C-alpha cells in the first residue's frame, strides 16, 4: 500500500511541474498586416512585443493606399 501512495505522490508532482510552463506568450500562425496611410513608399515594417518577439511585413501597398 505504501508503493501506491508513492506512485500517487510522484504522479502529482509530475502533474504540478508540467502545469508550470513559461509565463511568456508563445505565438504561432499569426498574420500581420500593415496599411500604408503615408504618402511615402513603405519598404517594410517590423513590430516587436514586450518580450522581444518580432513580426514584419513587406511593402505591398503603394503610397496612400491605406484608405481603400
């Protein structure tokens, strides 16, 4: 019966440790789009969150095309 208690305790410890993951968000499959409202060519853009993760896009819109 003592081995059953040991297995239960070990199982609970494993579950507790697996539940404690990173506090940082993990991004996956997020689409980013920037619209060009300026009268200048936008060759590309990059944004970053508080954790330093970056996302960027290319300059597909012509100048001033953000209002379409």
